[in-house]
C-alpha cells in the first residue's frame, strides 16, 4: 500500500538472510533521454545482479493520481507538468551464490534496496534551438571526389532522423533513417538526371521536438 507519497511495505522473510541497503553502486535506474513534457518516458533497472522482485515504482508526480505508482518491471510515465521529479523503485535482489555441492542446504540470500534518480521535464516548445542543421542546396555526383554526395549535417547528434528525396514527379528517389548515409545521386543503380529535386528532412535532437524541413536541391553534372 502507499501512504503520504511513500510505499509502505510489510515483508515477512522466513528462512532467508535479509538486509535493507542504501544506494547500491551496482544498481542503476535509467530512462529514455527524451524529457519533453507530455511524452511517455520509459524506465528500467540496469544491474548485473539478479532482481528477484520489483515491489513498485513511485514517479514523484502526485498530480498524476494513481498513475504515479506502477508495479511493472519496466514502466512508462507521462509527467503532468514541467519540473524536477524524484523517481524511485523498491526492489529485492537475490544475492545467493551458485549452488555449493558441499553444502546443498545453504540458506538463500536476499536484500531490499531503493534506487533513485532525478528527472527534469522541460517544455521543449519554449527551448531555443541549440543545434544548427546545415543542408546544402546543390551537389555534383560526378565521381571527382568533391561534393559527390548530399547529406544534412548538424552540430548535435540526431535523436531521430528521416530523409526523403523526391524528383519533379513526386517519386521518392532516396530515403534514409541513418544520418551517416548520404545520397549519391542514384536511384538504386541508375544515375539520376541533372535536375532540381526536393528534400524533406524530419529530425529531432535531444530535448527538442520533432521538426520537418523541406527545400530544393540541385543535382549538377
């Protein structure tokens, strides 16, 4: 049960060694890096130890009502407002060693721990663009090693990326979800004609909302 914003756990541990520990350096609470408001954040526990039981999560977001608590192993949560939240997870770790052939009746070992992390939720619509994206308007895929490919570049890493190139008839001649994959001026194995093409780039950088940019691109031979 939960009272006053905290978990109340009543545990009956019989025939096992049990301790309650503080922060464990071998336990880490992680969440998806996108901390824009009004979006699901996924949480998980990363450890090289054996998690026996997850008793519950508290997202520190009392305004979300019953959604503030989860019993899932890897839950998601949409925070109700911007701000800083303390997220915690209470779990039980199995610290028993491997079976001992000389002592098959050795007592199992368990302990209970609470893992914390701080999450800062921002309003990404109000954050100024911190990552410049450069998109050239022409390239020359003639094999001379200079300006042979077309690709957008950014001063930041892309968290989301999808590039389309259309010819004048609206046909998709190139599509990629990999920022490191440039267009070489071909449609499969066929060289495209010298012409004006249209690009569409959907991209997202960390803590920024998804953006779409369209423009014209000149293929010169």
